C-alpha cells in the first residue's frame, strides 16, 4: 500500500526522520552527559569515596597518597579494589607548547576499571611510586599524534622532560570520568609535573598533609550504595584522622562517582544541568509532535480517500480489528522507516556538533573530549520514539476508518465528507491548529536564542577589541623558576615593543571574556575578619571582585582610560619589596565609599588562615568597570595589583596594534621573536582578543543553543506550513463539486480565493492564540539562559506571530489559486 503512494510515503518518512532525528540527537547529548556510564567493566559497581570533617559535614577534602595506601590496605571490608587519580596539565613541545590534559593514576587504575590497552601495556606496580617517566595515551590523543601503531616505546618531549609511551587505550575509554584526558601518567610522576617552579620537590607521595587525589572503588559482590553503610563504618573505624598534625576525625562517604568534575565534593554538576537538558528535550519533542500532527492530518486525508476501500473490505468479511491492525502496521512501517532515517540524521548531527565544539581552536587546548557515539540507550529511545509516533499519528485515523458504516460508505461520493463539514472544526482542523501553536512556541524560542547569540557575539567587556592580540605563557608547564620567568617577561615586553606596528605591550593574569577568571573578596582596610553574619563593611563584609595581576601600561594597552589616579610604576611591577598598591574599578569604589573619592584610601584581602594577616593595599587609580565574564548580569567590581606583588606562572602578553597594520603578520613576527628570545619559552597560544571571544567556549555554547533552537524552529515552521498546505490542498480537491456549483451560481475567482484564505486565517488565528500561551511559558523559562534579551521580548513577540500568520496564508495561496481556476462545467461533472 505504501509503495503505491511513493509521494505520500517519502513525505511521511521525511517528516518522521526530522522529528525523530532531532529528538535522538538531543537524547544522545543528554545520554552522554548525564546517563551513559564510563567505559568500564560493570560500571554500576564503581563508587566515589569522599571524606569530610565530622565537626563540619559540609567540609570535604581530597586524599593524600598515605591516606589512599591506608584505605587500600583495609579495602576488604567493602571493596574488591580501590584506585586513586589526580589531574594535571603538561606541555607538549612544538611550534607552540601544546597544553595536554593528563591524569595521574595508581598502577591498578586500568585493572580496577577492567579495560585493557589497545596497544602496549599499562603501568607496572613499581611504576606507581618510582617516578619512572612513562605514559599511556588515550585513543583520541593517539589519533591527534598521527595514529602510528608503532608508537610504543617512542619518547614524547614534554616541557618538563621526556616520557616514554608504553600503551594506548581503546576508543571510548575516558578513564574514571566522562571527559577523556590526553594521557595518563603514574602517580609517581606527580612531583615532576606539578612542582612549583624553583621550589624544592614537595615529596607528595610521603606527605599526609598534601592532599590532591580522588579515590574510587569497586564494591564487593552483594554490596550497593544502599547497603554499604555497615561495611563503610568498619573502614571508618580504621581511618580516624586525616593528618596527625590536625587531629581531625573524618567520615568516609560513598556515593555515585563524579561524572566529569574533579572535586573533593560529591558530584553536583549533573543536577544543575538537568533543567537545561529537560528544556532542550522538551523543545525537540515539540518538533516530533508537529511532525506527528502533520502526519496524522495526512493519514486522515488519505483515510477519507480510502473509505470505499475499507467499506468493501468490511463488506467482504474483514473484521474491524483486522482493519485496525492493517492500518496500524502501515503506520508502524512508516515509523520504522522514519526511525532508521532519523538515526542517520542523528549520527550526522552529532558528528557536526562534535566538530563545532572541538574544531577551530576555540576550546582550551587541554579541554578533554566527550564521546558522543550512540549506545544501546539511544537505540532503545529511537524504537520508543518510533512506537509512540505510530500511536500518535496512526491510531486515531485507523480507529476512525475501522468504525465506518458499510452501507452508507459504499454509497458515498468522495466529496460528501468535505461538504458536510464545510465551515466546521473537525479533527484535521484541530491537528492543524495544534501544529501552528507548537510551531509558534518553537519559533519564539529560536528567535530569542538567536537574538541572544547576536548580542553575545557583538558584546565587549567595556573596551573595544580592535585588532589587539595576546600571547599566552605558562611556566607551570615548563618548570621555569620565578626569577627566570620574571626576566623572560621583562625581556619579551621589551622585544615585542620594538616590532613595527606595535604601540604598547603589557602583561596580565586574565583576559576579559577569556577562558579563566579569578575572584577575591575585598574589605575596607582594618575591617575585622569576615563572619557569616557580617552585613556591613564595618562589620567585615566582603565584596566579591574580579582579580587581575597586571604589568605596566596595562590600561593604555587595552584602551581603558584612567578616570583618576595613575597606572602602576615600573618598580611596582618588577619588585616585590615596595609599598602595596591597587587600582580598582569605579563600581567597586562606589560600593566601598559611596559618594566619596577612593584615591589614597586602603583596601585589604582578608586572611582566611589563622595566624595570617590581611593584605592591605593603597588605591592609586580608578578605571571604568570591565565585564570579566560574558554572562554577568552587570559587571562586578575589579581590583588590579601589579606583577611585583603577586607574580603568577601563567601570564598573557597583551599587544596593542597600530591602525592599518596586518595583524596576522605581526602575530607571526611576535611568536618568532619570542622563540628567538628563548627556544624553550612556554608559549601556549597566540590569538586576537576578538578571536578569543568569538571562538571561546562560552560563546560557542550560546551559538550552539541558538543553532539547535533555530533548527527546531525552522523545522517546526516548515512542517506546520506543509500541514496547512496539505490540509487546504486536500480540502480544495474534495470540494471541487461545491466550488463548481458556487461559480455556476455567480461566485467569482476572487470570491473563491477569499473563502479559502478566510478559512485559513481562522485556523491560523486560533493556532496562534494557542501558541502564544505556550510561547509565553517557553519564553519565561528560557529567560535565564539568554544574554541581554528579556524572555517577553517585544520585538520577538511583535514579529514572529504576524510572520507565521502571513506564511500560513502564503502556504494556502497555491490551493486557493487552484480552486479559483476550476471550470464550473468540469466541476459539476466531477465524481
């Protein structure tokens, strides 16, 4: 039957493919982030182990290596195995220093997870503490290095030394968490890759006070999170103190393992993402609803044309249940074909999404990777969506046809059903109204997110980006001592300043709208230690401020004018033994001293550890406020200190470019100049400020949301307009005799067109009224995710409904014009 109507079948499969594909794509993302377990043997047995102070149950801490050794020795009470891991970043030497995410793991890490390497081996037991420089690569990083099957035994040149590759893990392996690092290193290498430049090795593996590892375990058979309490209590009794110097008793907590955040606190990220995931899946479900409503309308129209066929089948002895079964099987075949096509759409869309996220250098270089490949959950969801779609679009029309009256339908003319309900509001009209309402809600969401993306893309932090660029240096990857790095920064600024086309150069810890931001609490100088009940500045209330460490000429380099005071002097930037000073933003000054001049006043950073004194600084300058993060509702206050007071291993060299200079060539010249200065310089990135903002992860997420909801809105509009067109085209075809009689009695072509358009306008008006109610709810929920766009946006609600109304009239203009060309004599002989 479907083969006899190839046009109908193709359109139906396409509609379902778009609807099911959109839902499967969104579910694939949700499944990857919130549901799909890591690649491990029996992942349901894995648990995260956390410790908190018995006196303060909300205070958690990491484990030291001696802690882990103690736990592992007593693991038999609750676990078959325990393993430890930490995180680090290492620098892979090349034209630029490639920052690579790494996991520091115990030797039993891979065996405890139950995953064998694809190539080579994992770590030997003695390598856990010996410090032997060996590495196991993840599959994605191995591909990045060229996918050489003979890589085992090759040495990789890192900024802190060489490591020998001993193994490569299989595709999909991400370790104990969802985000896959680039390489895995034994715990014994922790001091090599994390020691502070110029400081003595910390001896991490022997210190109980150096806590930097997470611990996970595999429960013994028969134990679950629900009944592990007794066994964990026995282990708690053997594990009373975290550090003999502190003598604090701690309690072990066993929870589901953290999915993708390295933290000493049980995972809370998933709960924060659930509302966003639900919102996205709800909108994609609306697309599927529109497709099913559209297809149900088509099935009703097709069923009306098959009434005689079904009546003949009933007259020849077919039972009504058999008719219903036949029609549902036809719908199920359509749904399965649409599901297969939808899976192809989903695979294509997820690959496109992955390429969008990771291509173009927009994400941080060491940002781990998601594995978005579908699993059995996606396939089960696909089958469930296909089954639900079948019930949604096929059950109603099938039930209606199966209940036909044999005698009346055998005598019935094809156009009589249309004439009887002319001007009425039947099932097909209700479905068209539902499509229109859903389409309006999705188009409003798409318009809101698109406006948000446009606003975010054109946003500035408070100064113009121009063609200025930065060079990122990170001595933490290279192990350079502070003195060497200070000399290197000083020499780099001097050399870059002499390049043709460079107006000024300065250094800074963070970049507005960059990938990282620092914050610190600020008090009035002399205020008492901040307490939880402090409500005024005099009582010690802290004001959260964006914190930045900057060099000389920083504000002139950015193009941020001083309102009062001065920039930092060279001696304040280069030396630490000078009076402490700070420059603050105008909005922070207004918070600290409302209506007063802040110049010459003093502020302090509070001391949080007993015995420490607060850091007091004199305000020497006031600058305009700068928005450090894109989604700050309003810029928070900013406090800037000179490099001499708080030198950081990771710094950015800002370069102000003269007008009309080729910035690309200047960036290459600046990179080469730094390489000539020191071939081992830890240069990790060279990029314009505009590109940093445009390609950064925050704006990518905004654009991703805009693209997804824009696609949903476009699909909804197309499907809805197809539904309107199909409904009116079918109505015109079924009312040929009626239209012929009207024209024979004197109706003009304009009268016929007006009649069809009035009917469409009525349908569209009811659908838009319904859709406005849904759209208002969607907009209110979406308001929290938008950038400088109100949920009830007058422009969006003033443009989208009239636009959809006009598009609906255009969709029915073709059948209306066809109706106007009907010859009365031909129409009267129709049927």
